[in-house]
């Protein structure tokens, strides 16, 4: 089976506001939108979704 990378990465974070601030300010990601507990950022064509989840720190990759 062959996998192809999809440009979407979801990250669950414990401190949502601090995490989003860090990725925007330090790593230069651009704000796209916020929906519910999720904040969408983009960097060089890669889409990142930061999910506010105080009980977890997980990263999800979308493979096709």
C-alpha cells in the first residue's frame, strides 16, 4: 500500500491560546480561521489545525 502526504496536520494542545500565539509569532504561521475549539493556521501550503484539548497532546497526520 502506498501513502501520499496530505497537507493537513492536526495538533491537540493543552494551552490553546499560548500554542497558537507561539506558532504565529515565532514560527510565522498565518491565521486562516477559528471554528469552535479549533484554530486553522497555514505555513508554506501546509494546513495546521490546533484543537483545544486540555487532556491531550497528540498530533494527527492525514495520509491518503
